[in-house]
């Protein structure tokens, strides 16, 4: 029997299981890029206005670090995809990371591959099927994205270059996930390590674009941008992610040959001979299981805050650009611009940390589907006690990374301005003000878990909608009533403007109502068996 026997059957099964998630992501990518291209053409009707905008953006190290550089200031397409090239590649990479892990390591962890493997199924068939779906998904996203840009009136070559950049970056990180799925024994660790590699790649790209350029060439996200859509396309750069993905897939196959089914190559650390005091309660057990993830999120956000604090002080270089000086003065001066930069970045950090808050509830749902919740409830643990532990993890745990981001930004900015204490207080408050909106999304996840557990996956659709509306809603001319559906729209733009503070208690109230509904629903519904 070949090691690839049964790949076709698993491929069709995987496509069926992804029949909603992947098409929704693909259509969202195509619609977002097409809308951004059409809206940008209306914003800059003349060549002079377009050139002034592009040169102004390139003069701000902070903006270059976050979005990338406009390599051709005279190109409408290059300006239209400024926010899309790197950030879009990262989102596609995240989709393909979760897809590969879901259909490899998660299937082993649940025991389903044991049952399938007892029949006619080759050893490498699950990995081959998962990566084949990854290839097809990346190809579909690339083609539809390029088609959307071309339909919006942008040149076909640049449209194809952007789609190719997203496609190859997704394949590269799908290959990373294939390797981590062989190394790790748990789904969460495999996804976490692959996600950490993605975060490191984005950070390298950010530092390289605003500093030593060679760092960008160490990042698959940087490769997607170095293809330079609409700025003299460099098709040869595609060879880098293709070679990277091929090497990692072959490495994953070799690793698969060296391990047992259900095991990982990274050795499990031996625990203590006797359970400590912290493991005698559900709260202690949850902390033990989730502390590594929380510490990783906190460390990443602390580094992010330090980077943002240093970048914001580079806003002064923007004033050295004579074409941009009038614009900055109109915005309220350098201080107003740096505050707006912090408000923007903390808003994005708040949206991202919502992933942590919502994943706590989705993890409990996964535990329930794996039949590990029922034995707990059969003992002395009540439903309320079990769910409360996860809610504390979601609500309080989401505050820790944001606090670290504010602390790091305040420390870095304060050391350069000579007022570290004041800056730490000011920027920490600006970061923590994102929490009510994060809690609203966590409350939605809790409500779905308690009332409609089979629909819990909708929370990720909502999160994608929040990202699209927040980043491109104003650009697309979305009606205000639609913008108001995002909880982040109602937050004050701290530091700087305090307008919107009256909305904070209402967001907290909505979050509490959703959490209460979820708890009540979980008390009354059946447990998966």
C-alpha cells in the first residue's frame, strides 16, 4: 500500500468540511481588495494628489513599518493596495495555518485518524490532503483577488502580482504549520508556534521596511511585498516562498516518518510527582493549561508596545518633508499625529487580542466535543464553576496583553521625551480602553456557546467583519449604521480625544448581558455526548 493511499478521499472530505469557512474568507478577500481599489481612485483624482500622498506616507517610518512602502509614488494601484499587501498576506497565512493544523494534528488529537488509519489509508495521506486543500485555497484566493482588482480598473499585471503574493505567502505558512503539526502533540501548541512564526515574520518585515532592508528578505510577508505589485513587478521573488514551502513540506514528511501516530517529536516535559496546590481546583488547572499561551501573548504585546513607542517618536521626521508639513499642521501638529498613531495601533491590537478572548470559549467547546467535559461535570465540578473559569480567562486574561502593550509603548516613548511616568499612565489607559469592545466579542462567543454551540464558529465570521469594517469601512463609504455594528467604533480615540467615553458603560453592559445569556444557556442545554 502506498503512503499516499486514500489522499483523494481525505481531500474531498476536507473540502466538504471547509465548505463555509474557506469560501467566506476567499470572497471577503476579493471584495475587500476590489472595494479598496475603487475607493482609492475616487480619493486621489489627480496625479499630483496621489504623488503627494505616497511621498508623505513613505516619509513616516511608523506607517512604513506597519503597512509597508509605496514603491511607486505615481502608481494608483500601489497606493490602493498599501494596507492590503502585507496585512492581507498575514490574514491568508493565518487561514492556511489553521486549515493545515485542523486537518492533521487536530484529527490525531481527537482520535479520528486512528479510526481512519485502521482501514486503507496511507501514512502520509492526511498531510498530503491537508496541504492539497491549502494549495487549492491559496490558488482560489489569489485568482479571485486578482480578478477583483482587475475588475476595479487596475492593471492586470499588478493585480496578478498581489494575488500571487498572497497565495505564495499562504503556502509558505501552511508549510510551517505542517512542520509544527509533526513537532507538537497538541493542536493548540502547533497552532501557537506557527502563529508565533507568523508574528515574527511580520515584525521582521516591519523593522526591515523602516530600517535595514535586508531584514525584510528574511520574512515570507516581506517576500509578498517585494514582488512589488503595481510598481514594476518582480516575478522572480515568487521563487523564494515556493522553495521555502517545498522544503518545509518535504521536511514535514520526513518528520512524520519518525514519530508514532498521535505523538509529537517535541518531548513532553515531566510534571511533578505529586499534584501541587494549584492543581486542586478548576481555576488552578485552567491556569496551568493556559499560562504558556498567556505569557506568550503578553511578551509579544510588550515587544509590540516598545516598537510602537519608538516608532511614534519618528513622526517628527514627517515634518521634515515640505510636502507633508501643511498636512501635519492641519491635523493638529506632531503631538496630535503621534496620538492618532497610538490610537490606531491600539485599536488594531484590541481587535487582535479579541482572538485570545474568544478562543477561551472555543477551547471549552472543543473540550466538550472531545468528551472531556462530561467526566468533570459528573464529579464535584458544576457547570457554572467550569464555565466561570474560562470566562475569567477570557475577560481578565485579555487585559494582560493590552496592559503590556501600553506599558511598553509608554516606557519607550517616555524615555525619549523625558517623562516616562506620565507616558506610561497615559498610554496604558489608551490601550486598556479597548477592553469593553473585546469583552463584547467575548460575550458573543459565550452566548453562542451556551445557546447555540453548533454555531460557535460564527464568532470568527463576526471578527473578520469587524476587521474589514474597521480598516476599510470609511474608505468604502459604508453607511454609519453598519459601522456602528462594530463595538470598536464606539470607543474613544485615546490618547487624545475623549469623545465616546459615554459609550464605554453601554459596551460593558452589553458584554455582561451576553455573558449572562451564555451562562444561563449552558446551565440548561445538553452536553455533547
